[in-house]
């Protein structure tokens, strides 16, 4: 005897019958999902930074907030109980949720699968309400309260920070801010206090980010790092410590005359924490490694403001007469102590070292 569908009465000849239902009625009788994980798909958007939260976890929005919504939706749907192998095949297009106003919209989600080996896979569309509430994320809340974890101080050794260095520091900080990775949401700088030439203080949201920015700055500025910590307060009987990193820029600056491996050099460049030096006797120049570009290895013999001005009076190889422009004293020195191609009357800069006078570049 031929079977018929118990719902619509279709016969076996018209459509296969499984468990008493034709395939069309089977779909309605056996939905692919019984209900969603939660009735509504609830998100919160931060009105200050535009990030989104789902179930207490904030995620950074980079370009498109819809990407984050889909990421969270994936988690939501993974928790939704599905019949056997049902899969999400399509999530219908939806509107980009606003971060200023709460919004509600319906997402169309199509599942595909089958609960029964005898029934070919079928698709079913479900409506899910996406509710976006507006709030303020933990980071922005801390940020607006001026919260910070660590202080990064930038100072220089026995001298003011010069203008060029000031600009360089600002630029380096910006670079690090731009490149900070999304995962560390507390990687922010709460406050920058510019103490004019005395230094710069950064109040940083996470100790990890403070560490990153400290090593980045010290490498680029040929600086040394000092770390200190002190008790800030007690919370629930536990001590809270305040960490401070001090980035100390070296005493030496561009243009200074320094001792390196027992030879006198002038610093003719400082780039990415590497010092470029020129030998005052041989005029050979070289760039030191980051490790060697450190005050432990490069020691100031004369600061550039201690150089003296002279005028070339007469060139008579192997000697040259030069006159000090302040004292009018004229002396004869070895012609090799000054650069080539000078003419009578040229003004030159000389540095006085225990073993003689050497011409330096004006930098
Ligand atoms: Zn039927
Ligand atoms: Zn925020």
C-alpha cells in the first residue's frame, strides 16, 4: 500500500515520504534550529570610541563596525543549538549600527542542513533581532578619568633636550601610538606633560604598552633606561605600585666631540639610535651599533658650545697660522689638523684637546 503525507495528503508517487511526511511538510515539522541561543542578539557600542561589546567583552573596531558585529554573531550562532549538521549559509546584509543612538534591526539568517539522512539538506530562514545599546567602554571610562598605570619620563643627562630632539620625540610617540596593536585595549597615553626643555612625561594606560614605548624610544634616542616603583595606594589590603620608566637621553649631542675606544671623534649624525662619528685625526667616519652608541662607550670630551672660532691667517705647508677670534692670539699648527681646501681668511671651528687643536664641522 502506498504511503501518503499525514499533513497534506500527498502520495508517495508525488513526493518521497519520510516518517509520515512528504519532504515539503518535513521541513515545517522539523526546523533546523529550535530556538536561538538568546532571544535577542544584544550588543553595546561605546559612544566615545565606537568599539563594541558582547557578553562583557569589548572588541576594537578598526574600519568597519559590521565586521565586529559579524564576529560576535558568529559566537552567538555557535552557541545556538542546531539540529545535527545545520550550518549558517547566509547572513543577510544589514545596516551599520550607530554608536550614538540605540538601534534595533532584524538580521536574516539562513541555515542549511538536515536532521535525517533520508531527507536531502534544506534551507530555512530565521529572523534575529540585533539590539545595539549605547554605553562607554572600560577603557574610555578610565581614560576620561585620567587613569594611568605607568609613567614614562623622558629626560636628558646634564643638559636640556634640544628642539630637534623634542620634535623627534613627538614623532616617535606618534608612530608608536599609530602602530599599537588592537588586542591591548589599555594601550593608550592618558596625558602628555611637556615640561618644556626639562623633559616630557607620558601617563600610559597599560604597563605593557609603557614598556614597549620605553624600549622603542630608548633605542631611537640612544638613551638609557631607569626603572623605579613605589607604593601608590592600598586596595583591599593589597599594595598598588606605581611604576616609572625614565628614559635618559645621553649627555652627548650631535656635533659634540667624544671619546670612543680611546680616540677623539666628532658626532656627525644620530639616526635611529645609532651614532655616526668622524675621527678628528684620520677624518674617517663610521656608524656605531645601537649597543655601542651608548653613553657607556661614547663619552663627551668637549660639548660643541666649547669649540673656539679661528681665522686662517696663512697656509704654509707643513704648517698653518690661525688666529683665535676672541683672544687674537695667533698660533702655528700642523696643516693636517685642519680640513683640506681652506684659504687665507676662512673662519674655522677648533676644539682644544689635551693633545692638540683639531678642526670640527659646524653642525
Ligand atoms: Zn505533506
Ligand atoms: Zn570606548
